[in-house]
C-alpha cells in the first residue's frame, strides 16, 4: 500500500527531526548553565517545538492505525514511534529545566563532570540517529548499555563532587539541591535514550528487550 508507506515515511521524518532537535537541546543546556542567555532561549524554543511535534506524531499515528489497520512491522513501527516521540519530548523538557539553572562559582569540578556525562549521551544520540535512519539495530542494546553505564558512573561522581563542595563551603549548601537535580536530569536523559533504543529493536526484530 503506497499510501501507507508514504505516511510511515512522514512519521519517520518527524521522529528524526525530533531526535536532532533533542540532541541540540542537550548541547545548548550546558552552555546555558554557564550563563549564556541566547542558548537558554534556544533550548526553551526547542522544547516548545518538540512538544508540538509530539502531538503531531500521536495524531498521525492514530490516523494511520484507523485508516490502514497496519499489522506486523508496520504496526510495531507506528506504535513505537508514538512512544519514541514522547521520549524525545521528555528529553527536551529535561534539557530546558537544566538550561534554567546557572552554575555557581565553587562547582567548577561538578561542571566538568557534567561535561563528561554529556559525551556518552551525545554518542547515544548518534547511534540512535543512525538506527532510526537505517533500521540497523545490530548490537544496539550492548552499545547503549555500555554508554549508559558511563553516564551512571559520572552521575555518581557528580553527586560526590557536589556533596564535597558543599561541605567545604557551607554557603553553597542551598545550591547543592540544584546541582543534584541537574545531575539527575542528565542521567535520566541517558535512560530515555536507552528506552528509544529498546523500541527500535522491537520495531526491527519484533522482540522486547530491557535496556536499563
């Protein structure tokens, strides 16, 4: 059915755009943490755009199911893309929340750890972008788990750094909560990317896997 394939192609294009925008939002949020107001505004704009895109994908998915009654791969694709769209919407939410903070003096070591956390997160984005584009999910689970493990280790390091800094400078205790939330948001972004990977494997291989 050519009409169905065209609709699926449109959904895929929308998801790839949401993927790229989400990646950009995560990049921007670190610059916003350093006090870059323009980057902060752009992160907020991206969140608004992806929020609308998520609604569009949901509407398109429901329409495809109602009109074409897809089965097998087509049905897995439509349902999973609706879920994946929601994951990207949440990622941009978290990136926007991070962008609303400004790193305080004294948390330089913590900021360096945040930057290290983002490196494997960006690699996860790249791997998933390729998987969405090509449909190739070979070794996807193992690669994502390895990168998510790196993010988890940096998350623990960041918490240790935050606590240590607050102990050395009691004036920063109130800011400690904000720093912990930033670390948690970055760790959560990696978790959501893992969920995207699990959905892609379900689409292509027809099996459910657990990634974190």
